[in-house]
C-alpha cells in the first residue's frame, strides 16, 4: 500500500470516527498506530482541504458535528433503549461497536455519553469471528460451515447451515440463528452462536424460501426454542400474578381468581424435539415456592423432579 493510499484511507476513517464521537489526538494516534504529529496534520487536512467542520470540545477532544436529522424525545428514547439492549449482549466485535457508536450519535445528552461509556466497556472476544462470519453468511446468502456443540450430548459435529434469520433471545440476550441444516437434520433449527467454532464460508449459495416466516416460527416460543406449542397452567398468589404480568409478556395470560387470594396464570411456550420445556423450566424454577405447576402433568413432574434434586444436593452438603 502506498503512503498516499494509506493516508487517504486514514482520513476517511478519521472523518467517520470523529462524526461518531469526540477523540483526543493521543487516542487517535494510538488507535491508528501513528504519531500525534501525523494526526494533527490529518485534522488540518480534514478542515482545510476536505471542508469538514473539525471542532474541539472543552476536554480538548476533536469532533465533527453530527449532521443526522434530529429526533424528538420519544424517538430518541426508543433509539437509546434499543442501543442499551444491544450493549447488554456484551458483543465487542469492532464493527458491532462502530454501529453502536453511530446509534449513540442519534440521541442527545446525557443519553449519548452514557451509551458511549457502555461501548467503551465492550471488549473483543474469540467469538467475534463467529459473528462476522454469520453476518456475511446471512447477507450474502452463502452456506456457513462450522463445528457445532450440542447442548444435550456435549459433542461437536460438523454442520453446513443456510442462515435464514438472526435473532437475539429476549430471555438471555444471546444471539441465535434460524438455519436450515444441510448435513444432519435437513430442516430449519435454532443454533446458538456461542456453540459454533471453526466457522468459515463456503462458495455455495442458497435462497431463503419465499414462504419462510420467522414470526410463525418464534411467536409462540418462550425464548428462542422452536418446537411444539405447550400451555403451562400455574396457581400463584395474586401479588405474584401481578408481578408476572407487569412486563406485558405476550406469552403470559392471567386467568380466573382462586380462593385464598390466588390466581391462575397461563404461560405459552414450546417444547424441544425431545418434548422438554428447556426454556420454561429455568423460568418456572426461578419463582421458587411462589408458584405451583398444575398442568401439563409431564411439566409438573419435571419441575418436581428438579426441586427434589436441589433438596437432595442441599441435604448432602449439610
């Protein structure tokens, strides 16, 4: 790469970065692997030869004013809320962080500063390459090959996946994909990115079926597990029922009142391919003795068995 090309690319990167957030000369020099003097010359070039309005704030950080259309307060709060949720995923991949910085620029202070501090706390991880490859697979419609670790067997197997949909699980904020498994199951399944390794793109394309509807797959899921729908009926104290309903969860419906200040609660979820309520069970157990599972009998039995194992573990340790 020639020095001219290198400088041109650096100037473009600087321009985009300074539009996203203020940076000091020291920070810029460290990030771009060059000297402070070089950055100072670049800032001068941006202002005098490229027509950018390069400004400095009260903390001696340089920035280019954001030219994006303004949002009203509710719109800004919506963007802020969405960005906060993305921060909670903990993904630190560099393009992911850049996207969050761009979103942060859409909202006014003090929300912007809080979001940018959150971005600064994100750290790169070995899983970043998985996210990068999955993004390319989905948008380029290329088959993704990976080793996938089964949650039930604990064994890894080679999979070739056609990624149809990317989703953040609303229960644990972890990323998953709905993908057609070309190698083993020959159907659309859910795959967790954290269980993928040795990912690479194949020079094989695919088309997402025109009738594929991710909402139809996921609407009844308690989280992300795709499978047979199940309704779980609970008896809970009235105050617990109110707490359960506070979030407006679409999978939860309050039923009739019961004697003793109790109420029926109905929860919709899905069973995995082995008939297990994998996502519902931890949620049910999290309520402890505040709830009683009434039906279906097999779910009631699984909850009781789990509680019995817990009691046995505590008895052994006493």
